[in-house]
């Protein structure tokens, strides 16, 4: 299993969603993510879901911009994502399908919600 999963989107807010697949600090993967996205000639806004690292908190989502020279360092910031956002849906479905929630820091109620197809 990779340390992260990338989904390219056609959403107006973000061009890609990166879901971290473990409880490690996601910033350690930034360089690798940057290289992978750059190898695809990707330029745009990226949303990173780090729910397995911090839980379903205000610090769950990070965003950053990537241009031809790489990640724009001063663009990295925490963002609030609506509870009804497609990004939460995509991320929760992926984590459930890959069975990554079971040994996570999520509460039993949160795990049950995700298992039942709900986005948190």
C-alpha cells in the first residue's frame, strides 16, 4: 500500500485530492507527492486529507498550490471543507474500500459511519 492516494478532480476548488493512507505526519510525503504530480505535468490546487493522522478535526485538510517549479511553500495552509463536500465522500470511500480505518485513531462511531457509506 502506498503512503498516499491521488485522485485528479474536475472540481472548481481543487484539481487533485491526496488522501494520506497512514497515521504518519503527511508533510514528510510532500516532496514525493510534489515529484509525482510534477512528473504528470500537473499544475493546480491540491487538497490533502490527513484524517488518519489528526482525526476528523479542523486540521484534517491541508491545501497547497503546485506550479511548474513545484509546491509553492507559502500556499500550504489548513482549510475547512464542508461536511457535504465531494472530497470527504471520495476520501472516506477510498479509506473504507482499502480497509484503512480499522486500526486508525478514529472513534468507533466514526468508523461505523464510514463503513456504512457516510462521509465524515
